[in-house]
C-alpha cells in the first residue's frame, strides 16, 4: 500500500489540521497557562518559517480550547530577544515581538476572516476582513479578554535573561455569529485559521502554524489557512483524570428507564435538554464527570440550583449513573468486539480507506483525519458513517466535476469558493486553484465521496474488525 504523504511537500495542498478540545474546567485569563486544561491540550504543532532568512529559528507552542461561550487561544513563545514598544490600540504591533491569529469561521468562505495581533506588552490590533463588514480599517471585537507576559509595561527592551513569553486570550463565540454555521460551534464543525508569529528586532523571522507557500506572500493568505475541527466530548486526554468511562451495559439500560420515569419533569426524555434542566448527554459541557460526582449530584441534589435530592434507592441511582455514562461514552470507551489488527488490514488494503483518510500522519486528506475518531464519535455514528449514505454531502466536503476552458477535467471537493475563484482538492489529494474564468463547466455532485456502503462491500466480520480498529483510535495524553 503506497502511502500518500509526500504530496504535502510537493504542492500547495499542505495545510495544517488540528482538533480543538473542549475544556470542562474554567480558564482564568492571567497569562499563566497553569490550568490542567491547558496542560492537557495538544499543541498545534511546530510552526513553519515561511520566509526564513537567517538567525535562530525560535519555536512557538500554540494551543486552542473551547467551551459553550468562548474560543481560547494560547501562545508560548521561545524568544531570547524580546522587545515591544507600541502602546496605541490598533497600532502597528507587528513591528514588535507579536503573535497573531486569523480566524475564518466559515470554511467555504475563508476570505471572511477576523484578526487578533498582540505584542509582548499587551497592545492589540484587530481587523475584520469579511465582505459584509462596513466598519473602517480596524475592528472592535466584543468581550475579548487577554493577557501577555509583559502586559501593561511602558516598553520591553531586549534583555540577557529573555527566554520566553506568553499570551493567553479568550474570544466569545458571538463575535463569529455572522460567518459561523453555529455559535457556539457544534461538535464536528470545521473552521479555517492560521496562527502566526512575527516581529522583534533580533531573529525577526516570520513563522506560522499552517505553512504559507509561494506564490502566496504574506500572513493575509486565507488560501493557506489550516483546518480546525471542534471536538466534543473532550478527547480522551482532556477528560478528568484521563480515564476512560466505564459502565455496565445492563445497568445503563435499566437506568434509562428509571431516568425517563423520574427525572423528565425538568430534564428532557432520553437525556435531552428539558425546559428546566440541562442535557445530560454529549452536546453540552458537563460539570460532573466521575461516577462519584454524578452519584452525589443525583442522591443529594446540587445546592443553590433547582436540582433536587432524589428519593430513589441507591441501587437505582447507580443505574442512572451508568445511563448518564452511556450517553456520554464515545467509541473508545466501549470494548468494541472484533480483531483490530485485521481491521487495520481492511482499512489499508481491501477498503482503501487511507486513500482518502489520514490516520496517525499517513494517508490522504480528502476525508477527515481519523486519528482520534474513537474519542470524537460514538460507535453508532462511526457505523453510520460507513453504512448509511448521507442525504447531502456535509459542509466542507462538496464534491464537484470540473472541466476547464483548456479542456482538462477532474473531480474533487470544493474547499473554498470565492466570486472569482475556486479551490478544489482533487482526487489526487492536490489543491487546484482555479479562476472562475478558467472554468468551462462545474457540476456539484449530489453524493458525498465517502462510500457509505461498506456493509455490502465488506463481509460482516471485516466490518466488525474495522469498527474494532476505528473505535480504538484515540490520541493519547501527552
Ligand atoms: C426540579 C427539576 C429537576 C429534577 C426533577 C431533576 N433535575 Fe437534574 N438538574 C436540574 C438542574 C436545574 C440542573 C443544573 C444544575 C446546575 O446548574 O449545576 C440539574 C443537573 C443535573 C445533573 C448534573 C449535570 C452536570 O453536568 O453537572 C445531573 C447528573 C442530573 N441533574 C441528574 C438528574 C437525575 C438523574 C434526575 C432524576 C432522578 C434529575 N436530575 C432530576 C433540575 C432537575
Ligand atoms: C474516496 C474517498 C473516501 C474513501 C475511500 C473513504 N472515505 Fe471516509 N470519508 C470521505 C469523505 C470525503 C468524508 C467526509 C464527508 C462525509 O462524511 O460524507 C468521509 C467521512 C468519513 C467518516 C466520518 C468522519 C467523522 O468525523 O464523522 C468516517 C468514520 C470515515 N469516513 C471512515 C472511512 C473508512 C473506515 C473508510 C474505509 C472503509 C473510508 N472512510 C473510505 C472520503 C472517503
């Protein structure tokens, strides 16, 4: 099986990918990054020095998190020469040591992006590049909180003890409502963005998370933005204590019935949100995650809220706890039967999944990266993805057939569409940039490229082994 990997270095198609984990505990914006959620969050990965000239290449560790209200971003910047002087709101901070994030909430319209640029003494510049934005050259985002290591200092000169600096920021999702499919995002929503570092007197090399390659010239290149996906529930590593959820299936079924009988005057049926109480399942941040915490909340109620103590016998409460766990469990929490090694073989050879999917850094990019699929999705959702065709191609995966004026034709997925140009990720896993004028004919295909009939093309044993393999794909804690 030839792996598709080198394409990334040969063409424009190499853009970075990251899955943003949900935080279940609060983040205090103090420029320290000492919360467990930050510690456990994955790094976005090494930055690329797009226009490297000389001097020391100093790396940046960027991380992102989200919850129902906010997007969180942090930069830990290695820097032996830290300097910053700009104090004016919206001043040219990129002359100083400065970090940036450019965010496009609609992956089909990356040209609509919003920018945050913050220097080492905490001066911020914001712009809004959306086509609907009629304000001036700068923009006032709503409710942003941030903190830089030298926040508020009159200036920062280079010093021998310089080693690193940090910026921590939170941005309320309401700022993105005009371009995002959902605010807050739903699990699986994809956005595009880039995270940058720039400036300073010494080693002023410009680097970014998603590579920016010629002919693209600067950070304002939405074409090169990477892809981020919002993950929920929190991936295995972010879960409190890093524990898998354990529960007994028979208890969970019994608990389901007791719950539907006893709790739905406030909560919704089957764990859905109710008029007077939150959902107990996966679409919401949950404050209580362990069996003890859930048991305590149900048995004793939650002080200061409408959640009452329950008169149910303790054995019933334990069954409800099992039921709540089952609502929240993703595939990795279950011991899915089957032979994972055979499943991997099916993945690589017979079913050719790796032609379109990356898994642990190998494979194509037409479909989503599956390296963490077991922690991101429930088993039923994975089985459905393999066996139940979707009524329409999901957003971000619209397949097309294109014929160019020069008579070339090819198939792929529309990654970005502007008035005058298309970016199409071809079946060859390469990104094709086409001006509208170059296109003679473009046909949007009604069906996703994902062949959702593996219940027919594989034997039932092969399908089960494949599910056993996929369900175990979860990134481990760092
Ligand atoms: C009178 C309304 C009411 C009833 C009845 C009720 N709840 Fe609740 N429940 C609430 C409210 C309100 C909250 C949110 C409390 C908060 O803000 O932390 C809650 C929270 C919870 C939580 C915590 C969720 C989390 O993520 O922290 C659990 C678990 C829970 N309820 C389970 C149950 C179960 C099981 C029953 C039935 C035995 C039940 N509740 C009956 C109102 C109710
Ligand atoms: C021809 C390309 C192609 C092949 C081959 C392919 N897929 Fe996909 N797959 C996609 C695309 C594109 C999507 C996203 C659109 C969609 O969900 O329909 C996708 C979606 C998925 C999803 C849903 C991911 C999520 O985050 O919900 C899973 C799971 C998946 N594929 C697994 C597989 C497996 C396992 C195989 C092999 C048995 C496979 N795919 C073969 C293109 C492909």
